[in-house]
C-alpha cells in the first residue's frame, strides 16, 4: 500500500502531466513518416501484399523496436516508406498526423517529408505535393496548423538533393516553407550541400539541417557557417566545443533537441540526467524540445516534457520557458508567434500553476 507521501507525489505528478497536456504547443522537428502508426503500416503491407519479411502485426510492432541507427534507417526507408506506393497511401500520413497533433495539443508543427523514396516507388512529385498540401489545408481548418520542410537525405547524395529542390521550386505552395538536410551525417558532410542551400535561400526557403546528432561539432560548424542554417536539428555534439556553444548562443540559433531520440543513438547521452540539454540551457542557448519520430521512439511530445521534469533535469517553470522557446523558434510570422504564445499564457494563468509563466 502506498504511504501518504508517495500518494501525494503521484497526485502532483499527475497534476503536472495534465497541466503539460493542457498547454497549446508547437513542434519543429518531426518527420511525417515517423509518426505513422503501426496499424497504418500493417494495413498498407496487407493492402499491397508486400513481402517485407513480416508476417503479422506483432512482428511489425517488434520491428519498430529498433536498437541502432542502422536499424532505424532500414525501418524508415525499407519498411515505412516502402509501403507508400499510391496516392491514397499518403492519406494515412495525414490521418496519423491529425491524431498525433490532437493528442498532444500541438497547434502548429513544421514537419519534414522525404520525397526521394516515394518518387522511387512510382509516385509523381506533383501528386505528392498536392495530397500533402490539401491535407495541410484540411488540418488547418480543424485548428491544426501544419507546414512542411522538404527533407533531402545525405544518403541519396548532392545531385538528388538538388533535383528535389528543383522539383519543390517548380511546385510552389505556402505549405512548403523550407529545406532540411537529413540522413546519417557519416554519409556526407554538410558543406557538400552548399550550392543546394544557396539556391534554396535565394528562392526564399527557410533552412534547417540535422547536425551534431551522431558526429562531432565540425558538422554543426559547417551547417551554420557554410549552409547558413537557421536552426539545427539535434546539435548535441556542441557540448564538446565551448566556442561553438558560445556562437550558437550569440546568434540565438535554435537547437531542435529530441531527448528520447538522442538517448537511442547513445552517442552523446545515455540517460536524461546526462543529456547536454541541461548544460545548453544553463549556458543560455536557445533549446527546444521535440520528438523526431514519435512512433519509432515510443514517445510523444507531452511525454518528452514530463519525463524531463520527472527525471529532475528541469523544473516546471523551466519547461514552460522551453515550451515558449518552441513557439518563437518556429518560422511563423512574429504576429502569429505572439498570438500563439498568448493562447499559452491564457492557459497558464487560469491553471493551478500561474507562477510558471515566464517573466520576460
């Protein structure tokens, strides 16, 4: 039987979880393929009668329990993306996006999508864009604002990245706002993509890049100095370079940190308590919290916030400050950022925790 102290602690824990869940949120590092549900992928495997070496839903669920970056990339490309064959299949992504955003009270999200494998599957780029575009418009009508960032993977090379950028520029839509460099960093240095990013910037696209996730600080330096990235995906290897930490702080470059994802790679953190995010926060760097691929890592945004509190990494007021960072790190207009933060403020003021409202 629980004693009174433990019952009180549990009650307070549940109260904090409910408070976090009630707050309107943003998410800025999220892959659309990584939030698709196991049920959706299983339905697509059966629909297309695909021979992927998976004979049951339970076996598929086990495949989602990846234990290495290699297994993760294999699952992402050779199972999840391999199932997206027809235009109708893409609608599963929209439905699962709706479910995830609603469940986590995410009012605005900037979501990566990677077109290369879909094109290889036989889908036309213009139809991919059309379906994602109409999906974003439908979600917006429901109060869920979504914008897309085209994810060009190092694994497919520079020429492919330029080709995807050119296709993007040929199919302009307000729902595609940026270009992102993804894929395993060991597949190629960021500086190789200088021309791609220069062209994207000239066209007015926002620029982001995965860097410092599984290789050292040089990757982050190249991303900010050569590519001109406005945000850094992960960026946790910056902990090895004080000068880089200072530069990121001075320039107020947001880090799209994905704590659970980072623990999975085990390169720069083996537990939340030794994750660099606390050191970055104390240094005055611009940190945000995201999930990366919620289905694959078994974590959603509400949990990312609450786990950091329960692990003693951050206090509740500090988490609210980081949530605010997430709002103002988006590529929304200044007016829309202010409006969205006002919604968060109103929720906080009327909650049990009005004192968590940031003073600045």
